[in-house]
C-alpha cells in the first residue's frame, strides 16, 4: 500500500475500539483504528491499524458534522485493502470504485 498511497492525499484515521488478545498476555492492549487511505489514482481503501496507547497521539478532530458524514459515506463505499488487491489481480483495478 505504501507504493500506492497518495503521499500528499487526505487520509483519515479514527480510533474504533480497544483490542486485547486474551490468549496472549504478553501483548499489551492496543487501540484498533480504522483507516481510509487515498491512493494515487483517487481510489480510497479501508484498512485497520493497531496502535499501542503510548504511541498514539490524538489527531485534529473533524468538527463539522457534514465532513464527518462525508468521510463515513466514503468509508462505506471503499473496498478493504484485501478486496482492492484481489480486484487488481482480476483486472478490475482502480476503476472499480464509484466516484465520491
């Protein structure tokens, strides 16, 4: 994804929930975040990122309700990174997502 992400694009990250591995006590509780990543072609994809609490610095908040709704709509239409990669292999490629 690093090779395809838009370096100067607008990407969104928001904390979703605390993630614990009860069967792995050696791994600390993490904050699972959802990502909306803009690719170089304008396509957006969804992904997840686990962040240790000590490493998490809050980002500026979306304060306008309209902006939050717009991002939610984009995330709802965006394929996961896995789905996007499968489409790449099927030849559907970048044009598979509807324009925002």
